[in-house]
């Protein structure tokens, strides 16, 4: 009798990967907020060019020759991907599940693991934004003023530092506790001793309707997101965490191979072994002033 579990998993492996790829952005927001680049065959890294000089407009007098005072020069930074892999066993008892349930369960878990890895890699890049843009205070809750300051520093990037991130979407990502503190700072705190437990209709209520959902739009175009993988001890020690506000091209996700899946059988294991692998990496783009890290209390 053929091994139906093995054949079902092998035949529907692509379905699992597609499900995982569809779920990954929902389980982890960062992958949708940054720039992406695919590396072609024969290349080992992505080279991101940037201009190292600035042109200036000259005042001319009729009849005079144009004097060449500016030189256009470029440089680049490189991001090198690395191989990532997931390997796990599926017990033969899983044959009791239907094919659809098995695909769903495996696809969900692959998507969660992939999303968590990419999210944590990108979140760890907050510390690589330029220190000129650092804001927030240790042991102080997230407040709207910290986001406002971070946004001003990003959109106020001077020309020698790369210029403002014109035309790019900007996003702020923070932990669930920081997100809650921010809502409280804006007035969504429920019943308190000396205030009504609601926000009166008007500008404040309109802001909260946009702000109190993931992706809410404030500060002239900044999407607000919370990220469950951004916890207190993740980047900045117990009790504090780092939030980030950044333009789309401040962070890059570089891939030379999307997730692929293989299925194996071994005599020592009653069931099958599934292995998924990919080749990708992340990094801060050429203009590190397009992002700001925000230190906040996460307790």
C-alpha cells in the first residue's frame, strides 16, 4: 500500500509554500514596509548605489562660459543574503488528518516561522539608523511627541545627508505595550478620575479613528503598526525596547531565492521530514538618516 501521507505532502508542497507566503506578511508587518530587491543568478550580493556629491544651480551672466564646479560621483553599499532553513518532522499519526487540514497546519507554521525570522532581522536594524535621529527616553512610555520628533528628523534630512525621502511611504513600528501607551497618550484611556471615559466628537475623535487601527495614518502619511515580536528584551535590554520610524527605502530586504520545500523519508523516523530553505538578507539602505530609532519603556 503506498504511503499516502508522503505522497500527499510531496504533491501539495507548493500549496503549503504559497499559503505560508500569503500568511507571512499578515503575521509580521515589517516585510510589507521596506524596499525589496531580488538578486539574479550569478550574483552574491545586492549593490545599492547612492550619490556622494550634490549639484548646485549657478547664476549666469549672458556671454560667460559655464564653469564646471560640480562633479557627479556615486558609491554603493552592499547587502549579502544568507541561507535560512526550517526542518521539522511530521508524525505518521498526521495521516488521521485530512489533506486540507495538514496543508493548513504546516503552511501556518512555516508562515509563522518565516515571518518571525524576517521581522526580527528587520527590527534589529533600527539600531543602525543614524544616531542624529535617535529620540525617546529610557523608562519613559511612548508618547506622540516622540513620533512627531522622529518624523521631523526623517523628513528634514538635509541634502548632504541624502535629502528628504520624497514620495516614499513612512511607517512607525512599535511593541504592543508601546502602542497601548501611545493610545493612552492620545486620550484613549477609558474612565479616569477627572475626565469623561470617551473622546468628544471633533478633530481628536477623527485622529483616533485612524490611529487606533494597525496602519492608521498620522503625521501627514505615517502608517502606525504594532509588532508582537518587538518585546522588551529584544533590542535594548529588559524593560525598554526600540520602536522605529522610517521611510520605505531606509530598510531593504534582499533575496536570491524564495522559500522552497523538500520532503524526505528516513528509516529511523515513522513519518516524513519536511525541509524548507531560502536565501535572503536585510540591511539599512544608503541613506541611514531616513530612519529613526525611538527608545521607549516596554514594561
